């Protein structure tokens, strides 16, 4: 296992806190109608990303659904550009024309940002196929939700991926709900990892509130894929504190249930280790918290001060084909 050091814990704390505060800011900006459309937040699920980033190689890729704002930041994208994208500004990652559900950053190996539930599962296997076909050593981490696990495309993809031993890790980010529908209501059993058994695909459950547990499972799966032994299915049990999207009244769960998960919050778990092992004092942690807040404020300032795109720029982004006959390509 790649060593987990004092620096790892400190980075995990700072990163996860930044992702959470960044998204809290987005929620506030949404209420002010500065972020439009849908907004699905990652609050509570941060350990699933932190653990993966610890063991990913530099050629490894990531693809996910619409809960997708902080992954590219973790992979190295400038958070100012992500916030600008969410505010629809021309300085955003897709020049303000993608928005919340379609963040892309191929330069940092992040391939979206997909709004069709389960749509990214075959695409993730496709990225892995390309790496295998061209003899590159990358592994593709393909994330999807517990609701997406019920899509037919998952089965077609699993069958091909295991038959062709594609370098892919299938990660079910199981936060217990597909919008308001609980896992127990969508199938005859609650163990999503068992879907791998029918394909003789290595599979199992993982504690998604603890980045160490995620890193361990992820490293084993990535190594398996990289040495040519094909895919793994990880059923990572996690939780989201906020609603499915900003317009969710959350009648399907109790406040007590949310509070239970807050007790095993990934950021708090990491901070507990930092204090227990005396990696930092309370004063130092307060300084980090201030730094995080300042970084979020800087993103907001950049995004708010950036201009909106010009209306005529719209078609530049839609049609990549240089000789597209109906519109002038700029
Ligand atoms: C094909 C398709 N069907 C339905 C929807 C509407 N929809 C958007 S998100 C969602 C729930 C998905 O839940 P899950 O896969 O568990 O992901 P989570 O939101 O929990 O991260 C649904 C049904 C959609 N976007 N695409
Ligand atoms: Mg879900």
C-alpha cells in the first residue's frame, strides 16, 4: 500500500475541507440565482475522491455523473475556472457553456460530467479500451451512483469489460439514494457489489467515509487493471448530507439519519487522527481553515468578475467540425 504519512493526512484534511466549502459557496450562490439550472453537491462523499487520488497514477483517468465539481479540482484543475463555469462565465472550463453537470478537464484526465444516469459507464469502459488498444498504461476510474447501477448499460459494459480484460475500475458511489428512492426500494437485495459476481468480476463493499479504506480497495483494483487482469467493481458506501439537488425537500429521510452519518464524517475522521497523532495544533488547524476560506473567496471573486460569453460564441462550442456547412465556424 502506498504510504499514508503525516503529509497525506494534512493534505486530505485541507483538500476535503476546501471541496466542501467550495460547494457550500456554490449552494449560497445558487440561492442568489448566480448559479442556474441544476446543482448536485458532493458534501459527505469527499473520502471517495480523496482515497482514490492518493493511489491514482499520472496517466489514470476519471469519469463520473453530474455530481462532478470537485473531482477535476482534485486532479489539478484550477478551482477558479470551475466556479466560473458554474456561474456561466467565459473564463470557465467550457467557456461558461457547459455548466454544473458537464465539467470537463481532459488536460487533467477528467472526462466529465454526464447528466444521463448511467451514460458514463460505457464511456468509461471506452476510455479504458482506448488505453489498452494503444498500449498505454492508464486505468480509468468509472464512477456511478446506486441508482445508475440499475441501468441496463451497466450489464452490457460489465460483460465486455471483463471479457476483454479492460483496464477499468467500476466504482459505485453508493450514497443510499437515487434522488428520493432508497437502495432497498430499487432491488431485491442491497449489496450492489454482488452485481459483479454474475460476471466473475472481483467485487466487494468498501467503507466510503474513511479515505484509508477507499485508498486500500482502490489501489488493489487499479493494480489489477494495470497488470492486465481486468475490471473490479467496488460498492463504496457513502452518504450525501445535502439533498439530491438544490430543489429537494428531502421527505424520504429523517434528520436523525443525516446526523448519524455526520458522526462518521470523513473530514472529522481525518482531523481526529491529526490531533491524536499530534500532527498539528488547534492553532495550526485554524490557520488552514482560514486559508481554505480565502481560497474559496478568491474563486468567487474571479468568477463574479469574469464576463459572460457573447451570444455569437454559442455555435463555436457546439460544432467542432471545421467544414460544417450550415454555420460559419469561428
Ligand atoms: C436516464 C436517466 N433517467 C433519469 C434521470 C433523472 N435522474 C437524475 S439523477 C437521478 C438519480 C440517480 O441516482 P444515483 O445514480 O444514485 O446518483 P446520485 O444522485 O445519488 O449521486 C435520476 C433518476 C436521468 N438524468 N437520466
Ligand atoms: Mg445515489
